[in-house]
């Protein structure tokens, strides 16, 4: 509150030149506005929008505010000027007070703190030195108390948020989970995934394995979009991806084992029937599919879903959209019916839905919000003998659902497709930190699909030929094999690595050149410089003597 009060008083401090006050005020306003305009937000944060909000560079503005506060304090503002700053603060309170971000702690800190600081700044004007020293100490103490109060109030508010509470303690459970994951580790032939339970935000790093649940602001956007397009969920606008929870997603990504909810340790280890991480597909890459079920089938290379049309049966009638999807009213309860083969497994895809979902005798609460939180492909259960699946949605707000929100999986077809992929798959797969290679049956044709998102930086070669950027199949790496091949190899290198190394090398050379240039010159050069300096000093001495002589002659006249 002390810097804020002084900053608001600064425009009224007459001891500071008008031009200086105007320049600082304009600069502060421009910097503040740069935090709410997308081009300057990108410029502040290295051309990438920061996670959670665009204000991570606000410490720069905070530092400038402290500098301006010091300029105001050093000019010794008068009581009337301080009162003008307090009046500006009152206007801010009227404007910002109704905001949800203004809590009781904010009001206490603002009103009580501003009153105390204003009184302490005005008080020492007509007192002796001892009083001024005491008031200075009181100011320091008040700053400390207000800072502690701010930290405690913010911490208390943060601790009430569900997302802040730790998911699990890192104890014997996590150690047991690590052992379970590593016991089934068969990479690079298959993946061993920690699963959907989430011990922490980065379970593959904590427990080992090769899962898809990662949280990083440096996660490539194409990685998150590829996984989402194949049925995986995400948080944080795609910066936190979540592993697959459906059998087809696990199969196409080569997840041979994973940890599920339940059990005395909080998890149960399960195995899954999955294709190898590198598989073969006949023919060239197919065109892009328009539903998550079609994209999964495209990667798998087989039809395993029946995707029925939706029909409304009861509750509020949703609004049909031009693209075939539906729009649900806020708080409305709408029921959709689907006809699926009896005995198949039903899955729902309502990626941005927030509310309750009720189907096949089970209910679950969803909290998605475009584009921050994505539900992913959700298992509903086994289709009954009559083949009728009723999906009831009660939304928290007005929102949209896709045209084909339900798909029914035939487990036998999935098993047959996985068996075919295994039979025609590579004989051996090897992988390093930045590369993966597969030995194929001699004369293999079609397309080799690597269950890795095809982000920029991957290059692949066939039988040792020149490496080129691979194609994509539903976002995954797809390498055309030509008339026949026996080996495919892919390697990753960070885009721009060479240019970055060159720029970094030039910067290091410039940094090292500064002390080299400014260091002591060689002996010969030093002597020459010393002689030059001595000649200049002698000449200066002669000029001074001549000047004195001239002044003496002038005086004698």
C-alpha cells in the first residue's frame, strides 16, 4: 500500500517537473496496457502465451511502480498532494470494488493500510528528528505487517482451491506404483503407462514408464492436439495432457500395461492388448477423418466402432446446429437415445461438456471448459440386450456437443485388428533418447506408422536413404515405404537448434571479447600511450604558463 499510495500521489507532486511526471505516468499506463493486448503479451513472454494468464511479466510493472514511488517520496510530497493520491485510491476502490477478486482481506489491507500509511507520511512534517526516526521505523514495520497479511490472505484463498491440494502423498503407494510400472516395462515394443489415477502432474517422470500424462508449458501444441484428436483429455489449455482411458486409444498408442483406480495401494495393474509402437498400414495415408472414432479406426487400420445417430427422447429439446451438432440450454436436462449392437462397449465423446452425464446406470460429474479442460473419450459401459443406450446430459451452462457423441466398440473386432497388426509388424524395434528404428519384414510396402505425434523436428529415412520430414496419419508419424523396404529410422532434433547454437556462440564470443579488448595493452603499446599522454601534459603545461603570462601583462597595463 505504501508504494501504491505514493504512485497515485506522484502526478500531484509539484516539486517534480511536469514533463518528468507526465513521462513516467504515460510509461506506466503503456506498460500496463501491454499486458492485455495479445501482440505485446507475446512479446513479453517470448512469443508464447503463458499458462493460466498473461500477467507473468507484471513484476516488471511492479518494479517500475516502486521506482516511481521512490521518486515521489524523495520529492517530499506535501500533505495536500498525499491527500490527492488518497483520493485517487478512493476512485479506484469505487471502480474495482464490485469485482469478484476483491475479498475481505483486500478491503482490510486497502482501507486500513492506506489510512495508516497516509497518517505516518503526514505526521513527521512538524516534529523533531526523534519523531521522524520513530515514524520511519513505524513505516518499515507497517510495510512488513501488510506484506505478511497479503501473503497469508492469498495463501488461505489458494488453499481453498481443489486444484492446489496435492493429489496423493509420495509415500509407499507411489513406490509400489513405480515398481508395478517398471515390472511391465517393454519399451520400445510397447508402452507401460502409469494410468489415469494421477499421483502427480507428471506421473511418467515420477514413476517411470511411457505414459501420456504430462504437464509442461513447453509441450508442443501439435502433441496436445494430436492426442486430443485421438480421444485423450487435457487440462490447462493443452499444457497438461492426460493418458487414454479407452481400449482403442491404448491399443493404437502401444500401451501394453497401465495402472487403474482401486486396490489396497490405490491402484490396480492391468494389461491391455496393444499393437507395437511401430506398425504397418497398407496403401498411402488416408485423408483426415472428422470424428474421434474415425480417427482411431484410421490409425488402427480397421473398423471397430458402430457410430449411431442421436435422437432426443425426453427432457428439454436441444437446438440443432448447422454442422449437425446440438446446443444445450443452461441447466436443461436433455436425453439422447442411441441404438448399438448388444454386448458392445459404449463410449461418449463430449469434450467440452460441463455438468452431469448419466448413461447405462452410472453417473459422472464433468467439469470441462473450452479450451482449458477437455474430457476425452469416456467409457459408459456395456450395451444391454435391447441395444438401447440413453445418454442424459444436464449442463451447467449453455454449451454444445458434437454431432456423433457416442460410439460402440466391438471388442472382437478390436482383438482381430490388433492381432493382424502384430502379425505384420516389425521384427525388432530399438529406441534411444531422440530416435526410434524398426526392422521390417523384407519387402514391406505401404506406410509405417510410429505412435508418436509428428511434431516439427522429426525426420525419417527408409533403408538408409536421405532423411525427410514424415507424413501424418491422424497427427502421428507416417512414413511411406515405397515399393519395398526392410528398415525405417526416425530421429528428432529441436527445430532451430543450429541457428540457436550459432547465435549463442556469437553472443558468447562478444561477451568474451569485452574483457579481452578492455584488458591492459601490450608493453610496447603501453609505452606509446604513456609517451603520448606525457606530450599532451607538457603541451597543456605550456599553454597554462602562457595564459598566466598574458593575464599578468594585462594587469600591468
